[in-house]
C-alpha cells in the first residue's frame, strides 16, 4: 500500500478508528497488535513475540496477552465487516467447543475476522517456532467451526464484507463506495 493502512481515511474516519469502533460494539477489552509508539494513543498495545511473522504472530501475541477464553481477531483493513456479523460470529463461537470459529467465504478462510480460544496460542507458538507462518493450515489440527457462504447468505450477510484493502486501487474503490454511502439520505424509521 505504501503507507500504514491503519491511518488511511475511509469515509469520515480512519481504518483504525473504524475497526476499533466496530470491535467496541461486541467486546469490552480491545487491544491493538503493533508498535506502542504508533498505537498507544488509541488502545492498549500488544507487541509480537515473533516479530515479522505476519498475522499468525499477531494472533499469537494477542492470545498470550488475553485475559479471556474467547478472543475476536479483526484486521484493520476489513472496513465492510458489520457489527451484527461480529455479534453472530461470537455467538456462534460461544455455542460450540471449537477452538477457532472462522468464516470460510470470499475465496478462502478469513482468519483475521474470527474467534480464537486462548488455547490456540500454544499451537500458534509451535508453528512459529518451526518457521511456519500460515494460519489456515493449523485449523485442521484443532476443532474448527467454519461459517460458510451458504450460512452467511442464509443469515443475511454477504461474503463481500471480507474484501480487504491491500492496494491503492482497492482503497480508492472502497473510498468511493463509502463516499456514496455517507452521502445517501438516511431512511425514515
């Protein structure tokens, strides 16, 4: 992207502000995995125990620092995820014994919009110590509850919400969509 995605403006707020606000609708404790100098003004910050190892390193760090059994992981670059979906995801995770509850939609697993039990940290650490950084390969090693596209559709959600922003073009397209959304007149209730 050429710049830190967290501080990109989308609509009337940054991606970071949007993600923090979204997480706050379903979670009491919120943490950011990243550099304290950059993110401490916004929330409690957790640093990677395995720096430079990608999302699995971040999930591991968050779970090590967690005080709760169930933990929602939400990437900063998923601006289309809805709070009502996060509530559904968490409720689904609470209704089963799965170590991971994760959507499998939009062409694959969505491990950065998923609920992990704290015990996943041990599995993540073993993988990281072996130099393996892929998250989805670990799902077959624990009980995993997949929320597929059929279930998403049945519950009134669209797999399109998992579009993330990795390129300037994707960000520009999303910015245009948010501009249209923000300028649309509100419907009467």
